[in-house]
C-alpha cells in the first residue's frame, strides 16, 4: 500500500496512491490524516488496503491524477523523529579523516539523535537557509514509521511495529556541527528541518527487497542533474530497522507515527558514490589531504529517489532547490 498527504492544513489530507504513482484518492471516511490512520492502524489498515486494491484495479470512482508537487511529507509533522547512524562504515570514515579512532562500542550500540519534528519540508519545496557558510549538505536516507511501540521491546518484537517506509533528506549544516558537539549536548541548530518522500509505503511493496529488516535497493541521489551516488541501502547496514526501533524504545514507549531514520546510506564499495557531501569530502581528505567538493550553494538542486527492479519509482522523488532565506 502507498500513502501520501496533500499539502493542506498543518497535518495534510490523507491520500491512497496507486502502485505506479499515477492515481490517488482521498479517504475522509476512513481517516482525515495519516496520523489519524496510524492512531487506529489495526482498524484503518484493512480499509485503506481495500481502497488501494480498487485504485490499482482502476475501479475507484473518485480517483484523480496524483501530483507529488501538491504533497507534503507523508507526516507533515510528527510527535517523534529520531535518526540513527546504521552505516557504521560511514562513521568510521568521518572519524578517520580527522585522525580519530572509532570506539569499538559503535559496532554494537547504535548512535541516534532526536530531531525537530514540527516543521518538515515538503518533498518538492525549497530548502531555505540563511547562509551558505553554514555548510549545507544533503543526507539521503531511509526511515520507518511505527505504530505504538511498548518500552523495552526486543528487535524481534519491534519488527512487527514497523508499518511504513519513506525516503529522507536529513539536511545538515556541517560547519555548525563541530561547535555544537563541542558543547557536549548534541545537535540542534546544525540539524534544520528534514524532508521525506512524497509517498510512504508498506514493507510488502518492496517484495524480496525487504529482507532482514533492511531495504535491499540502491538509493539514488543527483545534484544539479548529475548522479552523485547510488549505494545499496541493504549492504553494509550494521543495524537493521528493528534494531534501531528497539534502541529508541529501550527507556520509553514510542507513540504511533514515530519516525526512525537509518542515517546516511553508505557502502564500503565507494564506486557506488555517496549519499552526502561530507562523506565525499572525507574521502578526498583521506586520499589527498584536502576536500575539494563544495557544500551546497543557493540554486543547487538535490534529487533523491529509489526504484524497483523494473525501474519504477517506489516512493516518488525528493526534489528540492536550495534557496536563500530572507526572513519572510
């Protein structure tokens, strides 16, 4: 099943979207918003799936053409958004570039931070920031959305609470990060609003590509129309999604609509490219002692997408231009 939210009101208007992303339908008789559906998922899911089947069969009378440009992120705002760092080879590389050893604990205890969840950016809206000097970077990732997760669940139990998946652009301001981390209290200003794909999908939509709690498909990023990276999201993922959900729920319950991100998708095989500029710059430092690739500038366009084996877009594209924020 594929779901989206029209960019109307604070929490959007829930849409069921056809598998080929061509048609959609509103479902006010089932749930007004995606959050409302997740709050009563056991009752809403089978009803939404019935609509999805009719939509794919071409017999849904109220269907209309689906336009991702009219959508917000599937959850325009969320009660809880936490991002992990599941690709430990990425962490290892970043630390290596600055001559720091990586603690052994990083291989069995996930890194995770809690991000701002009140102002996500629509997937095809501009990324507006005030200063290029902040070091604007994309981070192409995947994320899951959960139903209600009890505190203390095991990874095996957590797997049953994963209901939807999305793509993420976890925008980062690299030149603000060192100063914030030096305070010993974590990210804040260096992690502005994130963006998510126009469409969220149930894991079964991935078929055999959803295996072992991982998505085994390349995550494709372009900058200004040029291919930047296409690492496989299932390869070199040290911590799968159930493990990340269980980690987040160790000391607290997670409410329905919680979003848990994978962190920057990264492969040891660097021929697949990168999912963030920081990684590419770190590779340059390791190789030559100097980073030559610039961070994003105003006017740059970022596109993040994932395709199935036949070339069909699974989630729609995050497609955004970086713009100067002038305070309006």
